[in-house]
């Protein structure tokens, strides 16, 4: 067993080992966050370090937390990062659509323009539909898109073959694209 897995077992047994776990997983979490943040818009104010810290607080915060193994922990971390980014996009969209009201001349607006935050919310809504239709494909999308994992890493995490991940990824992308296109005609 790896040192991370042993530490995760200690956390699950109620020992206060989460302080010892962070140094072991921080570099890998930071790498996941950096990959995810590289896909964000240039004006992004959230830094990978802040994303890791917020995800860590969600992972180890109040409540019972236990992870089966290293892969389960990093999957949970990818989910936490996803929730943080979606919440941030929703907050920006709320402000954009009425939270901070001010007058604007409509002649100056390009109404067909969407921001990266709008896209993130659309992707999340389509992903929620995919989770209901096919949870395995949704898990592949979360690990690849939000976790930044390669197909081989996803296959190892889920305990399936890499070709299975390739097929699920291709099918999931097609379904997501279709749902997003229906939600926002191009």
C-alpha cells in the first residue's frame, strides 16, 4: 500500500491524520488544479493554489469523510474542484444577469456572445443530464475534464480498460455537445 492509502485509512478510522495527508497529496492536487485552470479564460482570478485550498477544505471539512483508496480520493478532489468552479461561474452569471444592475445601451451589446462562465454552467447542466442517463460516462468526463487525468489514468482510477474509457469519452462528448447545442442554438 502507498503512504497516501495508509493515511486515507487513518483518516477514515477517525484519527486526525488529515494534517499529515496534505503534504503527501498537495503536489498532485496542485497539478490537477493547474491543468484545470489552464483551460479557464485569461481573466480568471482564481489561482490553482486557491482552488486546491478550497477543494481541501471541502474534502476535509465538517462531516464524516472516508475514501476507499487513492483513486477514490483524487476522484473526490476532482468533484470538489468542479463544484467550486461551477459555483464561481454561477456567481458571475448572477451578477452578469441582474445582480449588479446598471444601464447599458443595447446598441453596444453583442447579444450572441457567451462568456467562459456561461459555457461552464452549460457544460455542468449537460453533465448533470449525462449523470442521470449514464453515470459511468459522466464519471469519465469529470475525471478527464475537471480532474485533468489522461485516458490511462482514468482507466486505472475506474478499474476499466483504456479502450473502454476511449469509447465512453467519445460517446459522452457527443451527448454533451448535443445537449449544449440544444440549450444554446448556434
